[in-house]
């Protein structure tokens, strides 16, 4: 009799067009939890925002002449006529005043952010093992890395705004007269390193990225607090570390692109 | 690679026992990223400005992005539909980038 029961229920199950249970919750599409999936979709939308900024940089960069020794003289100097060479602009390092060290400081900043990404992934790995002490330790390292990066960026901005000692002499048309004037540093309307648009893009792109790092640090502190008070241990999993980890790696990823397209190319 | 994805299997004993860390892949990825960044730094001074240099930088950036997204963000070990759901939309970015670089070149010609 048992055999007939199974033969009767089996066709009725397969006759259904779909498994009703699919629509009763508890199913994870794409094999990822709701929170992780939504984080991925947020990150793809954030990718578009950052891409828009970097593509704008490309558009404006291509609409200005590049420095050409044949036209503008053998020695590169700042001018608001052509786009500057990044390694001539970003050549200062804290405590080494007057030393020409192109791209050194921004290289250090890149290492700091990559390293904090590593400690984040170590925290995620510790979470998989339910190792609360390790999660706390690596979250603290990640927070420290994020804060160090923000501090470095504050110094970078400060140097960029205040400018070099000599400044740059620019010629401009003021009420029909060509006048020469020395300007120091950069703000949103004038820029000693190149066209004003160059400074605007620097402030917008690195500023938008820095804001992301800041919110990442705040989220990391929250995760550290909740891990340290044992919330995730009681919950039985450390998935929140993974979700915030995705965001933190994304911030690192954006910096990789900013480093290439703003500082190297 | 695959063992990292499943390293929590068989170690869940209610949080009383802590499994040893499995971090070999993480550190290997770190050294790859650090190495490429160092190479980018060297390339910035060794090569003359030009299309070749830009191509090298973009190539290195894509390799770094692959390691960060694939290993750190774990996308390499997710299901195929999720991988494509993330990768395909970024193609539109490449399209926008090329279109607006051409546009920027035209503005330069008109100035």
C-alpha cells in the first residue's frame, strides 16, 4: 500500500508548474543572503556614481591640451593653459619639506588602504571560524588603517590648498587688460597647478572617495562594537562582518582606479 | 581557492572550539596587490609618456581589480548568475568612458 501512496503523490508534485515553496520565503536567490545581495546591488549603483566622476575627469582632461616640450618649453612648469603632469603636482611628503618625492606619499596611502582591506578579509575569515577575539583584533586594525588613510588625505588636501612656496604666475584678462598675478595653492575657482577644472575634479573625486572611507570607518566601528559585545556570537553567525567587508573592499577598489586615473595616467 | 570558500564546513561546534586560521590565499592576494602597486610606481618613472604606458597602467589596474573583487569580495566563488549580474552592467561604464573621451577630444579640436 505504501508503494501506491508514493506513486500517487509523486506525479501530483511534478505536475505543478513550480514548487510552491519557492514563494514561501527562506529561499536565497543566487545562493547569497538578502543582505549580501542588496549590498552587491548598492555597490553596483555606487560604481556608476564613481564612474560618472572618473569619466567626467577623462572628458575634461581630453578637452585640454597636454604639456608638450616642443610648444611650452623643455622644463615643465605649472600653467593654467595645459593639463599638469600628476607626478609634478603630487610630489610632497610630510616632514620632508622641499624634497621632490613624486607619487611617494600617494603610494604609501595606497598601501595603507590595501593593507586595511587585508585585515578586513582576515576579520571575515575569523568570523567564519566563530573566533570572536580574532574578529575584534582585525576589525581594530581595519579601523586604524581607515583612520590613517583619512589623516593622510587631510594632509594631502591641506598641502594642495596651500600650495608651493613660489606659487605660479598666471596671466589673465581683467577688464580688457592682461595682468600677471602670482597664485598659491588651489580652490574651486583658481589653481596654481593647472586649469581650475583640475582642482575641482581633485576635490570632488578624492573628496567623494574620502567620504566613503569615513562612512566605512563608522560602519567598521559599529561592527567592532557589536562583535565585542557578543551580539554576533549570540546570533550564531558573523555575516554582518562580511556585508560591511564588501563595502570596505569596494572603497579600496575605487581607490585603485582613482590612483591609476588621477595620479598615474 | 575552493577550500577557502568552504573553510567553515565541519568546524561549527557551537563556538566552543576555534578552528585554526586559513589565511594562505588572503596573504598571497595581498602580495600580488602590493607587488603590482610597486610595479606601477616603477613604471611611472621608467616609461616615457604615451599610449604604451597608459595601456600598461590600465592593464595592471584591471588585474588588481580582479584580485580585489574575485578574492577579497569573494565574487569568484559565487554562483555564475551573481558574477554576471555584477560584471555585465560595468560594460556600460566602458562604453560611456570611450564615448565621452572621444567627445572630450572633439571639444579640444574646437577650442
